[in-house]
């Protein structure tokens, strides 16, 4: 995780999802399958996307037509139904909506993500647990979300080191406001799983599950690359007991690990996924083999590692396709960096990505994007998914492999069985881009249209009635 600014810092400073709910209701546009009566006959609300190059999440299809039935995919290939709205996608590529497998988000972040074709964000510490996201689930103007809730860490452990310091208001997330009573109610049922012993961690697992965590996150960080060495850190016995209890309850487990040692601990405990890639040293055959043998997936978040080394996302910010969609605060954030581990080597990180990929490890696109604060710099919601895709190709994945890492692979590893592929019956979460990102990865930024549950996000420039 990277932190999410002040939000995680304790009572009284909470960003209010209740407030966000009120705001979003105004723009809510339900777009489930509609049936309209015409001449006494019921007609389905069908849309046919035609003449597209279709990347279905795994490969490029021979079919060039995808038919939507309201919120879902009715058919891939086949005839255009009579009465369907037709979208001519000539010159463009249709992909499953992208998935960012490591975020800390907000309503604003989810809206921004969708504008960049990211239809699902997976929160790795945050508030969007199962019972707290109804306003997101039903609103097709923003990305969908899943959440770990809060991660298991010792008192004073990571990310505490990012929460302290000063009380000036310059680093608050912009949607924070301070109604103390509302904040207290907002935080009342949030599980903060501070644990030092195996028994404590085990006891928190069912509580996290009941409070709506979609997966269980373990923070394993002694501060080495955070500029805060000596942080209290979960010991191996606590991690192992917690992972075992989560598995007993059928829950997926993920770990925050930025060093080789922390990675080895998580893997030894039987973790299902690593939501960072170590950056304290070059990979060794030993650690690569250990990860591969364990079957764990890795969300490298190369964009975050670069930012940790003091490398801002300058080139991304200069891309007009990015700049056109970001406000000043996000642009300033992209152009800044965490800068906590300048001695790190981005080349080493890219080589580690390639080595894991070559060893057969599932890689997932993730960013660790959070809030528009320069101290959390180098990332912006949605935009940084495209940056990460480019970096995975730089590391040596083919464009097709990188695209799988943002679609079918995260869907499979997080058991999101209704998305991540263009298949009959799945959600119509789709991205249409000009060009061919299966050959040139940067074409993913040529966003022509985004559909979430079949609802087009952008004005229907390419939509016409047949
Ligand atoms: Zn994070």
C-alpha cells in the first residue's frame, strides 16, 4: 500500500463517503437493461459494436462484432440484431475494461479511473468494503471497486510512518471535511486490525470478513525502503497464522512487501498474492523460484517503485491524452514523486518483472495510486494504469501479455468471474481505443469510448441507430 494521506490517520480526519454518496446521487444514471415499448412490442436495448479488432482479455479474435444487451454482453460475433444501436469501431480495438489491482481510492478517483477506461479498481486499504459501496456499484459514471478494508499491521507499523507529522491542511485530500459527529459514525464499524501476535491476527480475520473485506491484506514492512528503518513489523508466525485462518474461511490473502526478505516471509506463509515488487536489491534465482513455486501472483506497481526512487511521471504528464483529462492537482501529483529510496534501481525492478514473468508468475497491472498530493506523487487514477502497461512492455512483456495483466489475469486471480473478458453473459465493461494496442501498447490511451455495464461514458460520437 502507499498510504492514503490523512484519511487512514485516525478519527476526526475522515473523508466522508456519506458526503460522497449524497453528491453522487445527483449524477446517478442507472443503466441496467431497459425494455422499451414500441408499437406494443417489447424491444431489448441492444447495442452492436461492429468492425472492431476485438481483444477478449486473452487473445485477438477473428470476430469483429460484439453485441450488448443492456448491461451485459449478449453475443460475440454473429449477425447485428434488428433495431440495435450500432457503433462503428473501424480502426479501433475493443478490450475488456481495464482493472487496476492496487489502489487507494475515493469517488473522485473512481470517476477519473473510468474516464481512462479502468472499469474496476481493487483497493488495498481503504473504505470501499462490501456494505459501503452501494453508491458505487449502482453508478455507471465511475469504476466499480473491491476492497481489503484495512490491512493487518502492528501498532505503529506501516503505514503509520506516512500518517504522522504536522497538522497543516496542505496535505489533505480535497474531499475531506471535518464534521466530527458524522466522522465518528463513519468510522464506528471500521475494523482496524492492529496485531502483534498470531492470536490477535487470527481473531481479526472473521471480523474483517464480516465487515466486508473482499480479501485480507498483510503489511510486511520494516521501513527499509520507506525512509523509516526499524518500523515494527509482523513476524513470520503472525503472518502464517493469519493467512491460514483466512484460507480456512475461504478468503484470498495479499501482502504488502517491498523487500526481498518481506517477500520471502509472505511466500513462506502461503500468501496468494504480492501487491508490490521488492525494490531493495536485484532479484535472485532463489526469490524468483520461491515466488513461482508458491503460485502467488505479483502486482509489481512499477510506477510506484519508480516514484519511491524519486522518478516522477513526467513523460506521462506531458502526454496530451493524459493532460486533457487531469486537473491541476492531479497534474502536479504526476509530476512529483515519493522520493523515499533514491538509491534504488529501476532497471533492477524491470529485470525482476521480466524474471518473474519468465518463471511463469502471474503479473497483474496495479499502480498504488491514491490521492492528489505531491507527497504521494507519480501516479493518477486511470492514467497510471496505462503507464504501468507501458512499463511492463519496457520490462519485456509483449503488449498482449501486458493487456492480459490488466484484464483476464486480475479477474481470474481475484475471482471476479463476471468481468475481465469479452464473453457472452459477462458484464459489458468495455474500452474502445483507436489503433492497435496489441501491437503498440501506448494506443490504450487513445480512448474513444468506455462502457460500464453497457452504459457509454462519453457523448455518443460514434453511436448511431441502425
Ligand atoms: Zn498501496
